[in-house]
């Protein structure tokens, strides 16, 4: 009985420090983002992105959609997207391109800070995700337009509710979000501990070891990378911050793991959400995963040519 109580206390202690680490990042950045939004920074960014959106075959107004998603989150972007879709007819191909770009580059202030806290240089993650989103959007647009694929008008299955602009509503939403983060981190850490004791983690590591070796990562990075890819950067990154402090993961493991989940994360929930908005799985899932694999291979080839000194100086903290 004493062992069980001690294990529960240890788990809660780890959950508390993990959530506290995330909240130290998320709360101040959320406040800054709210202030920037109120001062019209999102609209200015949207206007700046107008010519970029035309390159990937989207109407210029969609720049505001992507800017909102990047500065705030996916749901904020989708609220703006719905108002755009009501005024401007969009094809399935266009929605797929836009949604894929949003999936790669969204919630940037918070997620970039989490990656930075875990040990990756902020400039690199910013370039990787923003330019990665743009390049994949351009590739998908070329494929869809060249083969006249998915050119039918989109049908939206889900409509996001209207966003309440009041400060009280925003505070309540933030508190709900922090509560959800606590519960998910609690479940994740509890499961990780149970799986370690049952030997599930070791079996999973052995199963994924060949793939991780190809991607340049050790087996120690497998569980956390999977969490990030399936649930998101906030959860995977939060656990990686703890592992990084403990010294379990090498700098290269941290760098490659966060790069991988930066391009392909929350593959289940967010993908289904975009499908409900009318996007095709060919872009938001298949295209994103294939693009991630190609980019990772290129990335591995590049960092192998770097000395440990240059790698540590320019890419990790």
C-alpha cells in the first residue's frame, strides 16, 4: 500500500512540474497574443500574407485565415475561414491546401516557445514550420491543378461557433484549456509509468527502433515522439522538456523529435477536424506525412555534415 501511495505522489509531483512548466510558457504568451490581436496585428499579418496565398492558388483573403491560426490557434483560424467560405466559393483542393498549411503552422507563439524551452533554436522551428507549410501548400496546389483533381466546390460538414469577443469569455476559455492540459498530462504520465512497468515501452521501442534509426533518433525518443505526433506539440513538447532536463535524451534526439512533430503532430484530432471542414485526406494526412518523411531525410543528411560544435551553436540551445 505504501508503494502505491508513494507512486501516486511521485506521479502527481511529475504532473505538477510538467504542467507548471507549460503554464509558465502558455499564460504570458497567451496574454501577449490577446493584446496583439486587439491591436490588429493579426489583420496586418494577414495583409502581408495576401501575395503568398495567391502563389499557392488561394484567394488573398485566406491570408487572414492562416495568420489567425498561426498567431492564435486552429479554431481561431477556422472561425475566420468559415466567414471567408460564406463569401467566396472554394474548391476542395483549395480548402485542402489551406487546411494543410494551417496544420503545419498554427499556435506559433506557444508551440515555438515550447520547442525552444525543450532545447531547439526558435529561428529554426519558425523557418521549418512556416516555410514547410508554404512549400507543401505550393506542391499540393501544383498537383491538384495539374491533374484537375478535387476541383469541385467544397461542402463544409462542421461550422465553428461565433467567437465571443469579451474578455471574460477569453479568460474562461483559457482556464478550460489549462484544465484539459492538466488532465491529459496526468493521463499521459500515468500511462507512461504503467507501460514502463509492464514492459510495453521497451517493446514499442524495439518495434520502432529500425524506423527511428533511419530518422537518426535513438529508441529513447520513441514514446515522446509518438505522443507529439498523435496528440500535439504542447503535450509531447511538455514531456520532452522534462526528459531534456533529466539528460535521458541527447541534443540530436530532442532536435529531430521536435522537428518531426513540428511538421506532423496531432495526426488524429486535427486531421479529422480539417476533413470536417471539407479538406481531403490526400493533403491533410497523406501529403503531410510523406512531406515530413522527405524533409526529415534531408534534415538528417544536412546535420550529419555539421560538427557537434556547429550543430550545438546554431540549432540547439
